[in-house]
C-alpha cells in the first residue's frame, strides 16, 4: 500500500472529513459542514492518502511559535491497524513549522497509548488549566 501524507489543504477531501467527524467521531457528532470548513481554513491540516484517496486526517491549531493543539485525528476504519496513525503523528511532530514549541496539547478518550509514543503525557499541573466546555453544541 502506497501512503502519502501532506499539509496541502487543496488535496483535502472536505466532504469525507465532514462525514467522518459528524457521523463517526465521538467528539464532533453532528458538526455542521460550515464549522468543519472554518476549522480547516484556520488550522494547519494534514491528510493521509492511499492511492490518492484520503484515508486519514489531523489538524493542528497553533501559533507556530509556542503552542499547538492536536485535533480531529482519524484514520478511516478500513485503514486502521496498518501504522498510518503513527506515520501521521511522526509527520506532524517533525513538521518544520511546528518545531521548538513550548507546549503541545490534545484530548482523547481512547488513544492514550498511541499519543504516549509521541511524548504526550497527562497534565503536569492540571490545576493550572481551565476550560469552557459545551459538549452538546452540535446536538439539535
């Protein structure tokens, strides 16, 4: 299987990304297409491609100087267990614009083991972080 990873937004299959996020993800169920489009427009995005078909995605919200938040990471179910998520994360962690950052963050319910392989860990000082959470914002 020939795999390519790219940060070229013109290659992204936005309907596929929207369909996955809105129908299959646990974190963005029912997310509107316009919201996905705006999130892609304002983030550094990475696509995973097999034979020119998009099979994975991730985006990084960043200032490219001190901070990055890794979000919306997925590999389509039929392409899982082939090491693609590891290849994607290695590509992102080595991406030139993301070097020298002071802090990376992400949220996950089920992929802690994967992210630990790329130096993510639990919060060193959770008492210093706060959030505003609106978990059902897309439910109507």
